[in-house]
């Protein structure tokens, strides 16, 4: 078991509490001035009162805008009735990295990260949600491995942030180096010569936000009562880094396949690569209410990223020491959830899958990563306006 890891997440992003008092009533009670008294006041006396009234008016506009982020059609969506929640969750994280080259006969090498399983309790208050999780299944702690994920959801806008450093405990998978070479001895062989870093965020807008609830599927803060879907659009940023020791890979090839039986393509003889992209995305999500209190959600987004890449190439490859290219490449984002929620108790499964692709004339990469969650939770602390109803 590793040392405990502190995990922070933000669920059910709701700012409607800020707009609990109607702005119009504030103006009427505090700033109503008799009409006959206004005409007898000098201009310099009116100025401070005018400024005092203008400020609450601006504040009222801000409150109305914020309130709009969580405006719901309650025929389709039931708002959360409780203030607090406790939850037990198990999370499995995975990472799959593929390197391909078109040089020589072309080589295809995939690396599967040894997935981590984390288990821990969580507690939430309104839209703030945090917890303490333990990583299971490893006897040693890899200090280079770090993962931070958090999301904020309202009915109208969603935001994801992710920061991952994978460590180096990969295994070789799906290797194609030569049509005449049997690569089965390499299957599932440990390889510690690869480290991947991923940092980025996604911001997206949900068009049919009054009737389609993203929080119902991924934050359990509302209940979807009638099946409904929505188009989505957004933008994001990704920064990927790759540290690759190709000499270690050649050593594994020599040990398992025979000395110099397979030589690594020169296109893969680089030490590091970094690529960045700013992307725009579009997609569709659907909440299927197939039984009372049950929900299945599927969401897919295609993002086109404007990528810029740079890196170092080993001198022995016979190629320049550095490379840089700017291209437009596709990214994919998928989200899935199965939820049971009767407002007091909830349980379910969710998964987020991201796939980033980068093409360059000498090699290409595809990084597929994400996490899967199993959870069960309990809501308590009934909100005042629901006490008589429930």
C-alpha cells in the first residue's frame, strides 16, 4: 500500500445561493424615496443617493446572471434537497501510450501503464467535495507518480482540470517491428524507460441546460426525471511531455528476441518530446432515464487541437538534434455513467476516457488515459425549503 494521497474534487458547482434574495425587493425596501421629497433636494445632495442606488442595481444584475447558470426545468430535473453528503469511492486509473514510425518498415510499440486502484472516503458541502484516498496494490511508492483531477459542474457550464505524472512502471503491449519476427516474448514485459506527463483543462457549454443535467450523471447533485440530451461545445488546453530511453528498449529487444534481431527505427531515437495544443470541441450527451431513479449517460466530444511540438533527438540517429512542428490533430473525450439516486442514497459507476493524437513526419503518438469510479453515498442536512415537502 502506498502512502495516503489527498484527492480534491469539486462537484455540483452551484452558485444559486448567491441569488437567494431578489434584487428588486432590496431596492424597494432600502432605496425607495418619496417623489415629493426628490424635487426639493439640490443636485449635489442627489448625487450620493444616485450612486448608492446604482451599486445595488449592478449587484442585482450579477446575481441574476449567476442564477442563470443553474436555472432548471423541474419537469425534467429535480434539484438537490440536501446540503451535505458522504461517499465511499474506488477509482481505477489507466494510461496507454503508443509510438508509431513510418521510417524503414514501420514499427508500432504500445506501453500499458500498471493501473492504480485508490479507495477512500469523501465528504461534500454544497458544491465543495473532498476526500482522502489510499492507493492499493503496490508495495513501493513511486515518487514520480502524481495525479490531480477535479471537475466543476453547473447545469450550464462544466470545467475539468487534470495533472498526471505516470511514473515509469509500464509494460510492453501490441508490438509490431517486423513481419518476420515473432514478438510474443515481449508481451507484458516490464519497461521503465518511459515517463509521460499530462496537464490540461477543458471548459464546455451545455446548450440544453434547462432540461439536460450533467450533474445528475457525474456529480449526483440533481436527479434527471425525463430522458433528455444536449449538444455541447467548448475549448481546452493540453500539455504533454514524453521522456523515452530508447537504449533500454533496444536492450529489452536484444534480451528477448536475440542480439540485433530487431533494431529500433531511427525515428524513435529521441530522448524527449513535448507537445502542446489549444483545441476547440463539439459533442453530444444524452441522459437515459430507463427506470425510476436510474440513469445512464453517454457523452462524446471531438476536439481539434492546434499542436506545437518540440523535442531532442539522439545524435546517433543521424537526424537533427531538435525538431519542431505545428499541426492540427484530433482529440477524443468520452464520458459514461450509470447512476441510482433516490435523493437520500446514491450509487453508481462512471468513466472518463481521453485520447490525444499527434502526427509528425517521422513518428506519431497516441495517448489514451482516464479513470473509472465505483461509489456509494448518502445525503443529509435537508435544505429549509424542502423540510415541509419531505
